[in-house]
C-alpha cells in the first residue's frame, strides 16, 4: 500500500489530524480501486523547489533530462521539462481545444483535465481534485504522480521527478496549450552569426557563443580572442537575423609589454632592473634595462604586440669587491644653479656599472648619470635640473610632465587584479585609446582630446570582459581615476539594458549620454543590495557614499578590493550582469533513494565560502544527515547523504 499523504508542516499546521486522514482516505487493508479515494505519497512544501543560484549558471540550452533549473522571479528553481507549455500546444486535439476555449478560463480543474489527455503517460486516469493547505492537486495511483497548483504556480511530484517537487510554470503559461489563447511568437529560431564585417575588417564570434537565438530574442556576438575585436547585436525574427544598433570590428590594437619586476639571469648571476625603470614599454619600442646595484648588467628588449624580444646579449656580473658607496640624500646642481634630489638612492653601485639618479617629483626635475670606477663615482654626460611642472596620478605618484593634456589611470580587478588585460577607452566622437594592465591591474591612458561620456572595457586573458562608464569632466594637466570591476560592469549592463540591449558588451557612449539617470539608479540599487552592502560594511566603508565607479583602489584586499573579494559577478541567461554573495544559500532538502529529508528548524541558512555545514533531519517522518561545502557561491554536491524513514 502507498504511504498516506503527510500534510505540509508549514501550510496545514492548523488542520485537524482526523480531517486530514479523512481527506486522503487513510486506512483500510485493501488496495483501492481507481474510483476509490486512494492513498498517496507526500507532497513537499513549495519552497523545496528553490535551489542554490549556482545551479542556474548553466544556460537552459545546455541542460539535459527532465529535471532542470531556471531563474524565476529572481530565484533559481528546480523545474520539470516533461510537460512544456509551448511544446504541449499540439498535444490537445482540435475539438478539445475549441471546446475548452469556448468561454472557459484556465482553472486548476480545466488544467488537470487537459493534462490527463495530453500527458496520459504521467496522469493515466481521470481523478477528482483534492485540497491540502496551499495545494489543489490530483493524485494518480497507477503512476504515483501528483499534479498540483498552489496560487499561480503548477508543480509535479512523483517517480517522474525523482520524488522531488518540481516547478512546471505558471497557470497562465498554459493558456496557449490548453485554451489556444495568449500564444507567443512561435517563429523559427535563428542560427548563430558566422561573421560580420565593418569596413575592411571581418569579425567572428567567440567559440563559446550561443547555439541559436529564439524568434523574438536578441543576442550580442563578441569577437575578443582573435586578430580582430568587435561586437554586434542581432535580433531574430522568424529565422532571420537583423542587426540592432551599430556593429564594431577593427584590428586588435598591439599590446604593450609589462616589464614590472623585471629580472634576468646570466650564468648563475641574477640581475634586477633598477628602481625607476619603466614598468611597461609600448609595442614597437625598444628599451635597455640596467642593474647597477650590487650586481652590474644590462638587457635590451623590443616589444612586439605584447611579446618581449631580446635585441642584444644580456650581461650580469657578480658583485665585485670594489664598489661605490652612496649615501642619501643625493643631490646635484644644473648649470642655472637649480638643485635636484634623487627619488631613490642605492646604498652601493657595482664597479664598472652606470647608474642614473632621477628626480621626478616636485617642480624641479632632472637626472644625473654616474659610473663607478674603482670605488669612485664619475659623472657621465650632463646633469639636468629644470623647472618642469609634473602631474600627480590618482595615488599621489609621479604622473609625468604636465604638457597641457588630460590623462587617466585606474585599476582593473575581479577580486584579483586583471593582469595583462587590454584596456580600451571610447569617447562620444568615436576616438579610442588603449593600454595594458600591469601585474597590479593598474593602467594609464592619455585622454587628451577625448569627450565624455566614455565607455571603458578590459578584456581578461580568458576573453571575459568587464566594462565601466565615465561621465565626469577630464582634468587638464591632471589624472582622473577609472575603476573597471564586476560592480562597474553591473552599472554598465543596467545602462545597456535601459537602451534595449542585453548587456554591457553592446554599450556605447551614446547610450550612456541618453541614460545618465540610469547610472544613479543602478548605483543606488547596488548600495542597497544586501549582498553588496554587507561586503561594503565588512570592508570598513560606508554603503551610503561607496562609489564603485570613481573610488581609487589598489588590488591589495583592502577597502574597495575587499568588497570585490566578497561578491561574485557573472551574467544570467539573457546576458545581463548579476552580483551574488560568495556565500551559498543552504540547500533546503536532500534526496536519497527516493526519500527526501529537510533540515531541522534552526539550521544555518547560509554556508560561508570556504566552509562546510552538516545538516540533520530528525524531527519529522524522515531521518538523515548530509554535509554541503561552498566555494565562491558554488555549493558542492551532497557529501555523505543519508535519508531514511523514521522509526
């Protein structure tokens, strides 16, 4: 005999036990006939269909089987693909649909009657409606399956669902299938775009782009990994793709070469580039790096599109007994009598080595070069020291000569610095400039002549892009700070969606200019988002004033960067940017051998990232335990799950 229906703890706690037993026909020693009131298997609470958000990261087109996952009203639900509303539209016969459509509204009774005909393999006989708590349902003893309605939602449970409660859809989503009304566009899907051409350049979508686009849908194709870079947004109308907005495609700009922390080894000797040597050199340029401290050596490199090529034989000599001792401060005079003081002073210079002292701060700047010869410093060349205004970067460092132009710097990070990323800045006139991030995710760009708003992006080495917007005035002889993070990508995504595009990849400066109010709305939404607000407070910042667009930060796990450490940024199935906590919601059930256990009241609602919780069920009709682990918003599979009937 099947197990009697157990009433839902949360939904029917006020029902009298006798009434419940009467409603499900418990008792008796014989197997009931179809016409009898059958005994049934237990229905679970509606909340049991909610699962960890990470389960919805897999696009619907890549999910297989009848049990799947989908985002519904901001939650990730366990769903049933065995009775899709649109596919089912052809299952009902013409006469049946016409009869149902004649002035009939879609009630649970009408829906259940239709399901018995359209899905007889699941619901093979005609049953009457039953009521229990929030549910109106029917039970089919031949298959032991339920079909149920709670509010506006349709559910199934039984062997077809592995014993779990699965969400099917809203009642209204079956209007087309059952009544022939409210039918959506069912035109042909579109095959993905193979390429697009702008001017003389042709782009091809990245290899992981969508397989097809549903009729009525739209998708932004990206080329971010080949010899070209670009994007193109297309809509699908009954099998035909049409471009939306302006497509872009241009040659990939050459990458600069990162040289921060440069070292080189000759034989067993290792040299380190002197302080003040450049941390990156532009593509097409050549530079000779020197080590004049303790060891003496040189190495010359040419940069070719991000790759360093040795242009001369490197040297690196071991320390010698004779060296030149240097004491700070070290200063020099130029011909007009102006005094400069070195930014950095080594304690000694190797014999035979050449070292250039530089003063790059303040109004007086210049350089003075010396060679160590048998323990004494000998000046090489002519010392310089002149009144040269300098710019200060966003962190108080030397930003180069004040030449009347504008500049920008920033940090690109995702909880870790984005190293070697291609930064691209586009202004409202179409002017562009690029840079490459260093080992700290830091970059500098010349913004002279550019007109805000600006759209700024960085492409990580794995092809993932992050975006930001810049709407403030530029500074003459000064730097503006530009942050590129997952949080700025969320703001950029919101602006693009307000303009009718799926996500940040399609954003243009014109869209930003037309939707400036959306930036403030998105910023306020982030500040009030409980996940972001908690991360901001943990980092010791004020959620009311926190500004992810313009707050200068270093990738050092403090302040703004600590906020990024405690959130996870991704995209949903529509291409929109979403922000989640690194912690995981605790699963609300686990199933073993067809039996489903639920955690005891008072169990933790969240699993910290990097942590594990052990859940127990010993207060109901099941008994069991399980462990779950969490890492950056992704919950593990059940660890040592156990679920048995209570004795």
